[in-house]
């Protein structure tokens, strides 16, 4: 009989301790609060595809005037076909953009451009000004930041 009373007392103590620990756990995790913080839907790392979605959409938007040759959203590569500006048909440009990170960061974007000029009916490689590539990177990054701001506001 003594063993049974002692076992019952130990069981009650364990139950009371369990209730106290459970209550403390609820209070510590904030489950007792009525208002929870809202999730940041416009985080800088959006990865429903293989790369940052803001950079991906901004790149597609920035290059929308050029014909696309290849797109790989998992690998983060967009390659355009040759594009000749109707105002300057003797010159054409091809662009490759690589998104190399899942974060919205300037160093997550790589832009490479090729340029050719027409000479005697043949397309000949010509240098691309570094400022041209830099300007395209800036346009894409600005559009990506605008998309993120719009997602935060909306």
C-alpha cells in the first residue's frame, strides 16, 4: 500500500511538472499572444524557381525587346539571339545573363554581351564597351529592386 501511495504521488508530481513545462513552453514561444508577426513575403531570397525570382523577372523584362534563344530558370541562364536595332541595322548584339545566387544582390548577376558589325556583307566581331554591360546590369538590378518594393507595398 505504501508503494501505491508513493507511486501515485510521484505520478501527480510528474503531471504537475509536465503541465508547468508545457505552460512555460507556450509562453516562451509566444503562442499565447493574440497577434503574430507577419511573414515577409518580399524577402530578398525568393526561390520558387532555381534562382532569385526578382532578378529573373527583371532580366526577362529588361531583355523583352530581344529575341530569346535559351532560358533556364533553374540554372539562371538567359541567352538572347542576335538583335539589330532598326535604327542601326549594321550592328547587332547578343546578350547572356547568368543569375548565380538565390539572394537579391548585385554580385548575383553576371552579364556578358557580344557585338558584331557588318563589313562588306559579313558580320565581324567588334568590342563591347564595358559601360554597356554595366548599364544593362544596373537596369536589371533596379527593376529587381522595384519588383521587391512593389511586393512589400502590395
